[in-house]
């Protein structure tokens, strides 16, 4: 559920100004990927895996919860590789987060960055394979820029926030 809700929430950064009115800068990303990583960092690798797998199943067979809709036909889109990357990213992120029992902000931020990189590596592999078998019309460079190069800075900016929220929720939920 967290992943579905996260995909609907746009991300932004507040910058203070001299007039004390914060300036909101919208980021080219939603909270979908942070929600995947957050569920793994809080609940562990198995729960993160189940949440990611359930999200993919719901999107492929039941409801249009993905950014571009849903259905089994989504497998043929360039975005699907990134969605498929949620599964290994949730496993690795959950395992790495367990190595920081004192909720170290820097360690958890690096863990979130690792999860994002795993998602992008699998997404880029899907783009590469799809380009080889002529699955889409755009060339590989255009797809790489649109699906990895453009959104990754915003996703990396959110990593410290993911860590802070993870630490806070673990304390609230009394999770060690």
C-alpha cells in the first residue's frame, strides 16, 4: 500500500528565502521508489520483497497502479525493467539496513543510494535488451536519458529523507 500511495505523491524540496517564505522546488520524481526502499529499510528484506512483488502483481493483473497505467502489456514498455528492479533492490536494501542497528543516517543513506542504483542497473539492462531486439522505436540514448539520467538526481536527493523517515518510523514503531 505504501508503494501505491508513494507513486501518487510528487516530491519537492523547500528552500528558505530571505523573506522567510519557503520556496518549493518540484523534483522530477515521485515517492514511489522511496516507498519501496522505505518499506524494506523498516520491515526488512522479506517484507520489502513481498511488498514489491505484490505491487508488480497488482499492476500487471488487477489495477493500473503504475505511472503509465498497468496490465500485462506493461512488460513490453521501457519502464518495466525499472519496476522489475524493485524486487532485488528491496532485498538488498533490507539486508543492508539491518547492518546499521543504531540507525546511522549516513549508512542508511548509502543503503538507499544502493537500492536506487540497483533499480537503475536493471532498468538499463532492460533498455539495452529491448534495443537489441527492437522492442521500442526510440533509440537507446534517448531512452537512457529519459528513464535514468533525468530522474536519478531527484531520486538521489531524496535518499537522506528516506533515511530520516526510516529512523523516525523505526523509533515510533519500536523496531530495533
